[in-house]
């Protein structure tokens, strides 16, 4: 049994850990609220943009297609993975990395990866995946301008034929307790189902279909990447908040157990001492 | 018969509801949308967007984007947009002045594109707030 002094030292150590995790929990909680608002706020726009583009892409297939709408046989695949920079957020980074690894293994085509955030970069570099580029995470408040170099890179990879399909992997925010890794196809754009398009007449375009598409497609890419960043950030802060709360609770439990143990040890020590004295007195009298 | 209008930006949903008419700054000039409009997809230029509901007319400044009309459903995907009431007129005018000064005294390293964009943005805001003063949003429908 450890001595009282040893136990006291351990309790002190656990208590200071709990202080740190509690502080991190608070920080994550306040960041989480804003990150969640941003992610949820961007959702309708991102989804609608996707929808509108699907309509337009469904109609535009007849004329000469925009380079970003061109569908080619898939020989090379590209994945953009959005991960956090920092750990201490539970299983989030490894769940996503595992999902991407599974995706890559399932592909029969050679697959290259571009990462945003250190966790993805380190994992991909370690596993020897073809890591084409990596970006540092953009922090808690990414802007559309931050995203531009990334979306341009995806665009040119697709247009130049380096990749025949582009997927986007990130952690979708469901709620504070639940985040799910997802891999979705970004390019080529899935045109709206033909029967739906046949029901509604073709759109009039202003200034013209090519002009609208030329503006819409880059915007779509930017927005999807931006939205993935917001989702990833909301997920990360939520996961960190929960992980830190669990750590704090575990530390509090541990302090309780250790305190109990320490008190027992102290009582034992006192009892032993008393027995010694009583024994000594008895020996003298006897 | 009303149509449904959605105004969305990357920040969130600005408006989602039934309206009687929409006037938007299309790339080829202002265009009005009434119920039963033909399917349309247009780019938007920075300018004023207004819509009329049973309660009156509302104004917004939009800074570029797209608008899709299909079957009495109008979707505005704005790069940025704000309700006229959310615009501080004095600040917008100040921003116009600042942007003009910056462009007038252009130095070699400045981003002229960006300066012009912010000027454009501020000008749109000012224009929309002037409209508000001429015709209060709660006023009677025109015509």
C-alpha cells in the first residue's frame, strides 16, 4: 500500500491535470457555440448551391460542357481531407483518417490526397499515401479567401486531368455528442436526376449559360470546401469539449478514490501507531 | 398567388417566406419576378434587391451572387447581403469616402481590385439606405 505522502503527491498531480482539462473544456465550449452557429448557418446556402448547380449541370450536358462538368473515365482520384491541427479531441482525427484510408483502399485507381490540418498530414505521410499537398488548418474563423488556394488547386487538378474525380473528406457535425466522418464526391458534379429535369422546362440564362456556369462552378467548389471547414471546426470543438469534460470527470473520480485511499492509509498508520503504544505500555506493566 | 423566396448567404438564411414580387439586380439590368415567371438562372450584380409581401416592401443590399427561378420558387444565393435596417448609413458613407481616398492615393503595393470591390460594396449600401429615406419600408405599396 502506498504511503500517505505518496498518495498526497498523486492527488496533487491529478488535481492540477483536472484544472487544465477543465480550462480546456471551457475554452472549447465557448468556441464550440460559435463554430456550430457558423456551420449550421452555412448549410442552407451550401446545399442550395449544390442543388442549383445540379439543375444547371443536368441541362448543360447537351452543349459543349464546361471543363469542370466533363465526365471522364476515372483513372486518378484525388481526396481533400479536412482534419484538425491539434489532438485532445477524442477519436475524431483517427476516425476520419481511418475512413479516408478505407476509401483509398476501396478505390481501384491510384489516389492522391491533399490535407488541411496537421492530423491528416501526419497520418498520410506516415502511411505512405501519395500526399500531393498539405495546408495548415485555417483556425476558428476561416474566410472564403483562405479557401481560394485550395479550391483553385482542386480545380486545376481536375481541369488538367491530374484527377478524374475529386472527393471531399471531413467530419460532419451532427450534434455536440455526435460527429460522423464523411467522404463525398465534389467533382464531377452529379447532375440532377434526368426525370426531374425533364419535368421542368430549361432555364433562361442571363447573361448566358456558359457565363453563369463559369461563375457558378468555382463558387461551388469554394463554398463546398469552406463549408467542410466550418463543419470540421464545429465537430472538432464539440469533440474536444466532450473529451475534456470526460477527462475532467475522470480526474475528479480519481481524486475521490485517491482521497479515500489516503484516508484509509492514514487511519491504518494511526491504528498501527496506537497498537504500538498500547503494546509498549502493556509490556512495561506486565 | 404568392411565390416562395429564399435569400441565402454563406452566413445564414436572410429571408425565407412567401412574397408577391421580387426585383433583383440581374447581370443584364434590374429584373422583376412575378408569380408564374419562366425558369431563369441569372448572375446578380451588386445592387438593391426588393421584395413585396402583404406587409409592404423590403429592401436589401446584395453584393453579387446568383438567382434561380423555377416554378414560383425564387432562390437568391448572395455572396453577401444585408437588410436595409442592418446598414449603418453614416458608416457606409464614410466607407465610400475612405475607399475613394485609398484609390486616389494609390500606392504600388495596394490591392486595387480589393479597394474597388470595397468601394462598390459601400456604394451599394449607401444607395440602398437612400432608398429607405425616400420610401419607408413600411409605406403603402407603390403604383
